[in-house]
C-alpha cells in the first residue's frame, strides 16, 4: 500500500518536475548566479516567503500577543515546584488527558522542505544543525521547569538554572524555549527562544533572537551542569552558521552533534510563528551536495538505502505521512528534586 501511495504522489507531481524552476535545483549556489535569472517565475515557496515577511512587518502585534498569551498561561498554572508529581505505572505509556495542556499544543514553529533554493540564501539565511532527538517546548516558570511535546503533553518536570526554572530565585520570571531533547545523552539543545525572563521575543526577527539567546547563555554557565539542585539537565545552545560562510568546514567542526537529523535554514528577518512556515526550511545533510553543491564529509554524506534523489525522498516522506504512522508513546520523566 505504501508503494502504491508513493506512486500516486509521484504521478501527481510530474507537472512540478517540468516546472521551469525545477531545472535549477542542482545548480551551484554562488554570489554571482544564485538568483538563476528566474525572478519573474511564480515560484510558490518563494512567493509565500515574501508575502509572509510583508505580513509580519505590518502585524508585529500579532506575534507579541501570541507570546503574551503563552506567558499568561504559564503564570496561571496551579502547579508549583513543591508539589510531588506521582505518575502511575499504568499511565506511563498512555496519552493521559490530565497530562495535556492545550495552551502549549501546536506552539512550535515547524519547517518546510527546501523545495526551492531561496534567492537570497547567501545574504538572508542562517543554518542550524539539528541532532537526532525529540522536539520539545520548555516552560520555566514559578520555580519549576516543565517540558511538553508539540501536542502539549507533559514529558518532564525538574529544576533548571533558566530564569523562573528553580525555587531559589527568579520565581517571578518565565522563560519559554524551543528545544531538542537527546534521550541518550540526557541533554536539551535550544533551537529558538519564545520568551526570556518575561520578555517576549516572538515578534523579534531571527537574527536578534539568536543574538539574544547566545548572549544570555554565555552569562549562565550553570546551564551546562548536570544533576545539581538548580540545574538537573544540561541546556545547551545549538550553533548557527551563516549561509555566506564555508558551510562544509563549519559542519566538519561539529562532531559532538552527530548523528545529525538534518539542517534547519532560518530566514534572518522571520519572526517566531507557531505552525509550519516557509521562512524555516529543512534538508538532510546528504542532500547538501545535490541541492546546494556543498561538499559534506562522512558520515554526513551517507545516504539511506534506496535513495534516488532529494525530490523522490521528499515525496516518499510525504506519502508516509499521508498513510499515517503509529502514535509515539509518551514517557513521563519525574525528577525527584531532593535526590
């Protein structure tokens, strides 16, 4: 059935392969030719990016209100750090309604596949390497740090050195982060910031958010520590790489992030918006030589079995999602603050 679905999707996209833009997707990206002389071609992803950027400039209050709403929900939560959270063994592998907070569901900014090379890639885009892990929303508020998945289910509760994240100080602060949880290493890597110490950052552009986050984390070395009362798990910053630099060399210097899940490309002028957006795009590392003509060294160049090209891989992924996959099990992690 999966094969039939993939064939149907491929047939539906035959016209896309004959699109004038399609012949450029393997072109090398250089400063002199990255526009590829197709400025007048109506490319859907490029057009949607431009429209969204224009909308965000006019409606910055919308993003600010979204952040203010999620901050308000964090402060209105009745759960305090002194409460002991008990989880029955039966409920450890179920989506229990009591563990879901609808206000934290679907708040994460999600990427699109990079179907077209952005025309302003060199000037306006930043790349973030992403290790394999679980996407999470961290909410540090009222002296406790809680972790939710993208559907709003509570995954963990512990102390952290984030503003608002432990009972020793900053109880009146709230910090909200977009993170990746690496279960094997028990480390949280920060992708982005929604709010920091009651300061909403969702209406700020990517370049400012990343600068703010890097500056604040440099001032808080305690976030790198493990199993202290103030910080139970390391909460670390992911590097960002400007697309006008030597990406190949930059990736070679990041062995601690292997195995990589893929690479996120952020438009520097984009605001943090919940849901899927063309202002954040996604590629697997083995696609870089094919799509952007960027050399990657082993093991980043290892292709999966049966790999044909990046377009076929994307269509195969979309077909699998349409068929539907089993729901992942939620494992609740409760940290005893006294241990």
